[in-house]
C-alpha cells in the first residue's frame, strides 16, 4: 500500500540532482550539494548550496507555481478528451478538488496556448475568461503594458462596465467629482485657466481632462489593436 496517498503527492521524495561543475566553471572542485527534498509542506536544502544555485532553484519554483493552474487545466482537458468515461474516477483517486480542476480547465479552454501571456498570471486570464477573445486581448494588452496586478485589472474592468452601463442608461446623468487639493495648487490651476484659455475654472478642468483622455486613447488604440 502506498502510504503517501493523499498526504504526499507523487512528486514527494523526488530530489533535485546537482550536476558536477564543468572545468573552469568556478572555483572549487567536486559536485554541487544541490539536493532538495520536497514534501507537501516543506522544501529542504542541505547546507552549502551556492548562491547562484539557490537563486536558480527559487526561479524554477516560482515558474512551477505560476504555471501549475495552466498545467492542471490542460491536464483535465486531456483526460476529458482521452478518457471521457474514466477520467472522473482517476481524479477521485488524487487529492485534487474536481470543482477547482473544472474551473482551471474552463479558463484554459478560453485561451489557446498562443494567446496566453507568460508575463501575466493565470488569475489575470481568469478575470477576463467570460469575455470575447477580442476583449480579452485588449485587456491583456493593457495589463501587460501598464504592469497591472490582478486586482488592478479587476478594478479597471469593473469601472469600465459601470461607465458603459451609465452610458447605456442615458446621457442625462451628471458625474460629480469632489477633490481636496492644497490652496496653492488650486490657485495655480485657476491662474492657468485664466491665462491659457480665458475659460472659467470648471470648464478649463473639463477641457484639460478631455484632452488628456483623447491623447491617452490615441496612444492606446494601436496597442490594443495588436
């Protein structure tokens, strides 16, 4: 009987074997002490792991962690395709949660491999999975270009939907913006409004915001078009 069962994944006990240094690869002789023992709740390294090897291991762990949702999603899709009558029983024999796997697989199905962005997380993609492919690509382009976190992307999408709903409801709604700024800054803005355009302060602010929005959209449109 395999005593590891659900408490120790199949990867447990697998060791990362070090490779001997090539001649001229660095000072010292003999193999690197790069053997790591993985368990479900720990990763143990022996003393004396060189800094560059320790750093490389960390990068590899990060890659595995970031990729695991994609891998599990694709894994379940494969099982559903190849073993339609048996895959559920196979999943039940693992410690994996079937509903979580289904969620991963659903997201993975929305993105062919060529459209997945390595610079963005699985969670970025999941936020947009219910959109059309064109909308997904637009938002992924923005998130990648501006370095948005998953939460920032979510907030931007929600804000965009609120604006769209307001626009569909009619054009008679008025957006009120309350700002608190230092008096010196307000005076500077008012002087700029009077000297540059001879407009009143509020109209000047609106025109400045409109111009900034137009410039941003002109810059972003080619990027979003792919």
